[in-house]
């Protein structure tokens, strides 16, 4: 039976390939230098688990610096394959990078954000304001995180982006973050995002069942050659979930959300109306 990849092994595969390409080496060149078969190296770069020893040899041939090598070798440690925590407060861990890697590998993304606008659809000012409200980062760290969040949105602009479905709540859209001017800009951005053919925004109106009480902030990602995975966000950490039964529970919730949400056309009308309301409020 072919070994299934996990979030952790796919991230390691991405990092290995990136290190090799930065060194301008071919896959066969790495294999030759380390006396490995090209098929073995290819398997690692496609998500097959790699041992710490083999990873260290691979990175040594790529000339990876010590600090970066130590970070990457953490990915070879035995899981939990079913759950993988990426703490936000660890300076050595960049949970957003882990999420970005998975999003860029995905064919389809379903995002549920019960308390705020999804990160992929946030304006720079909205991102900054939310991070400042949380109060958990220094000013320098905040600048880096805001830039990373905005840079992440390039996914929606690439040539073959994943199909994206975003569930937003009317109550979140009506919650004023800082001032009406910021919210007007944010709502306009959402209206523009509905024009992207691969981007679907569905709004849960105030009249819908209160799914925000039972559903967390999560991102469900589907892949052409890998099992689906869920990324769940908390205040302290991001949690990647590979467990099949747990992932299926998120599919059940996503189906209920689709049934309760407004259509794409109705959702766009709500966004336009709210943008107009905020425009009048800032005058």
C-alpha cells in the first residue's frame, strides 16, 4: 500500500524542493551526490516521509544554513499524524507559512469564519487592526505578520488558483472594526472579490440558524493527490487535522452551512448594501 502523505510531510517536501532549487540543483544531482536513487528523492519531494538522517544529508548537499536546517529537521520528528499544532507564540514556528504551503497545494478551499472576515479576504488595515486588538505581538512582529497575511492573498491572483468558498456572517460584517471608513474599504474589497470566477462568497444572514455558536474558524483543503486536511484556528495556535473521521465532521458542517447561506447573488447584494451603509456612516 502506498504511504499517504500528511500535512507535515507535504510541508517538508515543499521545503526540501525549495532548498534544492535555491541551490540551482536538479533532483538527479542531489540523488547522485548522496548516492540515492532519483525515485527516492522524488518520493520525498512529493510527500513521502523522510528520516531525520536523510533530511540532514539532503540539506547538507543543498548548503542549508544551520538555523534553517534545525527548523526543517523539526518536521521529521514523529507526529501525531492525526493532529499537528503550530503555536503562534513560538518564534521558531511560522504557522502562517505552514498554512500557505497547504493552500498553494490545494485544488479546493472551504473557509468558515464565524467571528471575523476570513484572512484571505481581509484588507491590510483590517488585518492590522485585528492583530492590534489581540495585543500579542510587538510592533516589529506585527509589521511582519501583516505583510505575510497580505502576501498570502496572492494565491487568489495566480494563474490556476484553487476553487475557494468562503462562509461569512452578516453579524461579522456589521461589526465595526475601528471606524466606518475602514469597513467601507473592506466591504468594497469583498464586493470586488465576488468578481473572481474561482472565488465564491456565501453569507449566513442574521435570520439563519446560529452556526457561529457551534462552528470554529476553520479552513478545509482538498488536494488532487492527497487526503483532505483541516486547519483550525484558536487564539494561541493553529491546528492541522489529518484524521479522516474528524475531517468528515467538518464536511457535515460545511454542507449545513451551504444549505443555510444566501446564494452567491444574494450575498453580493448584501455586501453592496453594507458597503453603501458604511459609506454614508463615514460622511
